[in-house]
C-alpha cells in the first residue's frame, strides 16, 4: 500500500533533468542568434548553453535522491496515523487510527507470525522475514516488558530470541 501511495510522487526524469537544462540552453541559443554581434552577450549566451549541458548529468544523478526524499517527506505528511498494539494470550491486534479518524484493526494469531526478538529497548515481531512490528518498551502502557517477554517466549518457543 505504501509503495503504491509513494508512486504518485515519482519525479519523472523529463521534469527533473530535461526542463531545467532547457531553461538554460534555449535562452542561450536565442540570445546567441539575436545578439551574436555583441561580444558580452555572445559570451554569456555560450556560458548559458554550456551550463545547461553540464546540468544534464548533475540532474540525472541527483534525481533519484530528490525523488526518495520527496516521497518520504510527503508520505510522512499524509500518513499521520496512530498505531497501537494489543498483545493477548492468543493474538496480536494492530489498531491503526488514520488522520481522518478511520480505524483499521488487524488481528494476527501467533501461529501466523514468523518469529520475535527482544532487544534492549524494543520487541521486534516478525510477520514475515521482511515485515515487522516494532514495539518500543517505553511505550508499553499495560503490563511490563518482562511480562511481554515471557508471553512471547511461551508463544514462539525457539523462534524467540533475546538480544542485548
């Protein structure tokens, strides 16, 4: 879902590379043709053309970085959501409250989950090898981190690791 949402912020290379270069090259060519006899204008026109040409590889190299930063910034702005987890004896419940007030609830039986880890400051519960839930210990409201550690150890058995 996030990948699809991020795609609408994709910067196209035409907009990121060609247009800025053309904004320098075209006026340079026009001034060069119109004012060729004036030495200073001729030098400035050639300079604009050269800068426009040099801007092409620079823009091409920086476009992916700009795209990533813009996508991350806009996704953070759009995805203001509160995510809460409820851990019971039989399942993990994820409640997501969106900015517009919509509530999404997903329930995961422990048998559906891959594994879990306990680190110094957080618990990591793996849904798959690539999808995880991070549960910071400081954010635990009911119960204690020790109680959650015991619960996860009982549910995951050998698939629970305590790392420090």
